[in-house]
C-alpha cells in the first residue's frame, strides 16, 4: 500500500509540474532559478561564516579586518543577498501569476472532461464520486501543489547545499542530522495516507451536502421549500452530514497529532546530540572552534529546513494524492477522444481552451432518409431490468411518429436512444440501411425538446441560438424561430427584448412562466432546423388552447422532417402517421389511431380510460374537467 501510494505521489508530482509547464513555462523556469540561486547563496554564506569565525578566532578581530580576501568575500555575500532579495520578490510575483494560470488550466480540464463524458456515465454513482473528487481537487489544489513542490524543492536544495558545506567542515555530522528527520517523515507519511482515505470516504457525503445547499439556496426551489416548511428539516440533515466529517477529521487529527509530537521530540533529541558532539569535540580541541561554530549554525539551519520539509510532507502528500483524482478523471474522459489524449490529458485539454471559430453561415444538414431501429435494448447502470427491450421502429421522412404508454413504459429512454444520447446495449440504429456508428454526428442532425428541458438563465437570444451553438447567432433566424414557437410576442415585450437575461438573480433580468419557457425550448428546436425532431411532452406546460394550436400546426411547422412525438395525452397523437404503444420497455402495439382503436388492445384501453375520466368518449380532451363523473373504468 505504501509503495503504491509513493508511486502515485511521484506520478502526481510529475503531473503537477506538467500542468505548471503548460500553464506558463517561463514563470515556472523563473521561479525554479530563483530557488537554485537562493540555495547556492545560503551555502556560500555558510562557508563565508566559517571563514570569518576562523579568521577572528585565529588572528583577532583587527587582523581579520585587514585580511585581503575576507572583506571582499563578506561584501560579496551582502551584495548577493541584496540582489537575491530583489530576485525573490520577482519570483514571488511570477509564482502568483503561475498559480492563477494553473487554476484556469485545471478548471478547464475538469469542465471539458465532464462535457466529454457520455450521458450513460451520469447514471453511475461512482462517476459522480469521481467527478466530485476531481472538482474538489481542481479548487486551488493544483496551484497549491505547485507552490508546495517549489517550496519543497527549495528545502531540498538547501539541504543539499548545506550538506555540501558540511563535507568541508564535519562530514560525519551529516548522517546524524539527516537521521533526526526520519521520525517526522514517517509520521507525516502516515498522516498523509489517513487524510487521503478520509477524503475518499467522504465523497458521497460531500455530494449530498452540496445538493442540500442547492435546495436551501436555489431560487427555483425557494417557493416549495417555504410552502412545505422544509428549511429546518433540510438544514438539520445538512448539519448531520457535516457533523460526520467533523467527527472523523477530529479523530484523525487527534491520533496523528500525538504521533507528530513524539516524532518531533525524537528529532529534537537527535539534533541536540549532534550539537553536543560538536561542543565536546571543540572543548577537547578535536575540532577547530571556527568549524564547530559554523557547524552549529549549519546544524540549526539544516534541522529547521528538514523539519519544515517534514512538516510540509503531509500537506504535499495529501495534495498530490488528491491530484490523482483529478488526473484519473481527466484521463478517463480523454481516453474517449483518441490516442493523443491517452498520452497526455493535460496537453490534450490545453488547445481546447481557445474559443471556437464562429461564422454566421453553416453547412446545411444532409438528406435524412428512412430511419429504422432494430431490436434495441438498453439497461441503466445498476438496474436489474432493461428499460428498453427488443424495440424495432420505422420512421420515414415527413412522418409524425408517436410513442405512447403509461409512466415507466420506456418512452423517454427510447427517445434518448433515438437521439443518440445513449449507446444501446444491443440492436442498432439504421439510416438508409446503414448502421449509425457515430452517435455524435447523429446528435448533430437531431433536435430534442425534453419534458424537463433546461432553463438557461442567460439572454433570451442565447436560449434560442443554443440550438446551433457552434455558429454565431443569426438575429433573423432567432426571431423566426421565436415566431414559429409563438414566443416572439412576449420576448419583444421584455425590458431589453431578446437581449434580456432570463433570471431575476441578474441585474435587469426577467422571468418567464412555465408555458413561456416551454415555447422558448421549442424555438430552440426550430432554430436547430434538424431533419430528426424528438418532442418529449412538448406541451406539458402549455394551456389547452395553445396545445391544440401547436398540434394542429405541427406537421406544417416541421414540414419535411421526421418527428417523434411523446405524449401521455392520447388526444394529441390521434393524427400521427404511426403510433407505437410501449409497456415495460417493449412495443406491444403499433398502427394509426383508427386501427388501434379497432383492435381494442392496450391503446384503445388507454384512450377510452382517458376519455371516460372526463365524461366524453369521443372528443373529450384529457386534462379538461368533466361535467359529470364517470370513473368506473
């Protein structure tokens, strides 16, 4: 375990240095040169100190002052110290800039890795744990790792420089001084591993706390939280989760603080033994007094540096072990993008920090022919039963195809598979008889309006133009898409028109009703202008009249496109060219409205149950209050 962690730390240290190199190589070189010069200056100062002691003790202060070489040496050290002070200030400034650039680089890597992850991974709790640890590690951890590594580098150089000076004074003392650091180093290593284990064990705990914090502070959640008076309950649960981390952290620190104190005492005892040895040898005239005096200064300096390094080791080690989480997460995501990413995930992420090239013109989508699905199967990670089983469909250009069924029948999952959001476990998608192997390219020619669509709290124009995010927004197309979705009128009435931010959290922002947000989602689909359109409950937030108007115009609005429509309101799908009825993830019936009613199967039962619930079996619109009750079915 210890050997594996040591290898991991070395790998993480190399990863941190590579990040700093990619972020700003000149700043990194500048900082390292400053540290090398500092260590060399310290060794030179120690040697000059020994010479001063020797001259004073041998010839007396007056004679030492007349020495032809001593005074220039002292002046040289003083001048070098002043020059190094200025150099150190410049190094500190460059280090501050370097840490900001490393933070930026790492944050971008995590975001890009999260975006590159396939949708299926977001169904896996383990993925969320890895993501949470990577996000945690990206928050100043890499920059701190660079700072700590530079500081450790300086300490190591100091040890080497002072140790080199000892070779000319009392070489036998060096092993004894180094031995004094062993107890502290061992205790720091033990604490480092314990901290890392605790950090991993608290991943899900922290994710739950962050979720509770979003519930307690989110604007969208505020209304229901107060209506149900959930604030106290959720806060109590947040306190319970935090209390667990505090208890475990206190227990860990108490245990290891005792070990560190014992180790520090043992190291101090060995240092005292070294100083005592120098005193005894000088008293017995076995060692020149000048050498003994310089050696005492060196022992003190070396002991301080070694103990500082030992004290830092726990922080460095813990920080580097957390970088493993960052490296593993970004590497696993980068592996999905090709061999170059596998070689160097940090380098792979770097170029993508540049903004995308945008243009108002965009190549039109190619022709979209017959789209078929054959024996499609899919099971969510961790689930025991498939969400979709052996489903086969046929969709032709210009057709409106409806997917219906009770909640949990697999409609939305099937729609996600049709859109290329999940890779199927088995079966295939066929376009004009050819298997669809590039799901990313397939998603490019698909427009999806989800039932739980995202409300982007950004300007209205962005909400629509996100339909084609890789090109500059075309104002004329944005307005036309808004008009077709019935959104242009209320958008132009906003304070800044389509440039208004949609969120009360922002200065000058405005909010929309649920139905208006849904129209905006539809406008995004119109703006995308894709040959395959998937509408998952596209009218759930619209009023009855608006829904009727939309479905009456649906075929005209999406003329020439293949439309997949999901709706639990069966009256809305009566005019679809083909209706597929799902139950338990399987297609149990298919046909048009009339044939399915005549068949008297699952669709007929669902349709009549909805109609009877509202008192009119012929034309009642599900969702309209009944004039009288008839719910015996």
